[in-house]
């Protein structure tokens, strides 16, 4: 009897042991399953779509749907900020390592970048993102403990090496610089191509060609700078709106400047003069050196640079002395009343016929023109090429003086006869 009881007790112990083993295995499996489910849930919660995937996902959403999406992302950001704050609080009390804090801040930065992407899409569709952006700005950025240099160095190191931190900004700055360099090269190329294209049009003036070349270069540079700002992650829409508003205000303040600009466009369109022309405009005489949309630079004959506003030039008479290929030279010579007029006529004709720069067609005109107070005035009207105008004028004048002196023809001085009457008292 006792023996049978012992056997039953041992059997009960064995069955109990197997039960506990099975129960323990079941508990372990349950715990592992629960941990796996929890880990999967956490991984699902922590897994972030790439920016390109998220951009494609939110593109078809309406404004109301994007508002809910933004609220959901704000909740995720808020949860992550709470985790970071909790870890920082633990480190304050226990002086622990900041490695986990840096990793969590990196995750926080990733969440904020996706959050802002959703806000950008919502704003493009008319949503009011002000409160959401204020929250994102308030919780963004790195926090340093300058009393703990080791922790500060660790945070900076993790930020510099993180894809959402230093590496991201390194890529942005590199792209910014590359875009600027490419823009500079492209501006030179496009301006040169524009200049070559305009040079093939015979009607295009040098002023128009210079203006368009400069305009193309500056336009490409401005456009490239705006694109480079977007490479830094800066929203260029407010920048463009600011430029437009500033242009409107500046336009109202600078009405006179706009008048000069409009006259510059008219000068380019009607081409009353070109670079290198000798003009008399705006009260200034000289050679056109250059022109922009606001003013024209004229080099006077004594080599002074005169910058004349285009509004003054366009509103006044413009005399272009070099617009034509040929010019008539108006000359006047006076001889005394006692001199031989026929001989003077022959001398003038001989000088003009023999001068190599005087044109044969049209033929020079020589006539007795006026019986003046002190002299008989002859006019001489030879024609010459524009570039030879002053040479012919000077050389003919010198030749006439020499020939008249040789022939005994005088150049009378102004005379006035005074008659005195004696009255006897």
C-alpha cells in the first residue's frame, strides 16, 4: 500500500513537472509573441516613408484630408518630442549617456521634415498652416548642454553624421554651390549665343545687342539664384512674392526712373543712334560710348564722360552727325569789294576739284552768296564721307587761305565808315 502511494506520488510529480514545463513554454511563447507584436507595432509606428513616397501619397489629397494628415503627423512629432524630453530628463538626474538622445533627436528631425512636407502641400491647396508651422518651429533644432562638453560633442557628432542633419545640409550646400557655378557658366553661354544670334541680323544695333546680352546674363543669374535657394530647402514662393511687392513699391517711388526706362526701350526700338555715333542730344555733344536702360554715356570731344538720362534724350531733339555715310560741308569765304570775284571763284573750284577726299558726285557747289557789310561772301558746299568731314574742312580752309594770299585776294576785316560833320556856330 505504501509502495503504491509512493508510485502515485512520483507519477503526480512527473505529471506536475510536465505541466509546469508545458505551461512555462506556453508563457514564453505568449511573451515572445506579445513582444514581437509590440516590436512590429513600434517598427510600424517608427518606420517613415521617404520624402518622395510621402510627396506622391499626399498629392491627390484634398485640403480637408491634408488637415487630418497634418494633425496625425503633428501627433507623431509630439510623441517623439516627449520621448526626447523624457530621455533628457533622465540624463539630468543620472548623468547618463546622450547617445540615445542624439538618436531620438535624429528621428525627431526626420519626422519634422515629413511634417513640413505635408504642410507645404496643404498650404499649396489653400490650407492655413500657421499654427502647425509655429509648433514645428518651436520643437525643431538641436539642444546643447554647454556644461557637459562631452555630451555636446556627442550631439554635434551625431548630428553631423546623421542623414537628416549634417549630411543633409552638406548635400544642400553642395547642391547650392553647384547650381550657382552652373548658372554662372550658363549665363555666359546664353549671353554669348544671344549676341551671336543678334549679330546675324543686320537691323540690330550695337546698343540693342549689348542690352539683350546683359539682360539675358542677368536674368539667368537671378533665375539660377532662386533655384539654388530652393535647393537649400527654402520656399521660394514668399521670396518671389516679396520681390514682386518690392518692385511695385519701388516702381511707385521711382517714377522718373521708369520714365528713363521707357525712353530707353524706345531708343532701342527706333535706333536714333548707335555706339560710336556722334550725336548732339540732351544738351551734350560727343560720341556714344555705351547705353543701359536708364542712361546713355557720351564721350565728349575733349574726352569727358557725360552720363545723360534717357528721359532727357528722348524728350529732346537728337542730332546724329554720323547716321549717314556722306555729309555736305558748309563753308563760307569772304573777299574784299576791290578783289577779283571771278578769280576767287576759279581758285575755290580748283581747290575742291583737286582735293582727293572731296566727292565728285554729288559735285561741289560754289556760288557768290551775299554782299555783306564788309565783304563779298562765297559759299562752298563740297561733299565727303562722314569719317572725312573734319579733314576736308580743315584742309580746304588752309588751302583757300594760302591760294588767296598768293593771288593777292584779301580777307577784309569788318569795317565801319564814320562821317564827321563840322558845324560852324
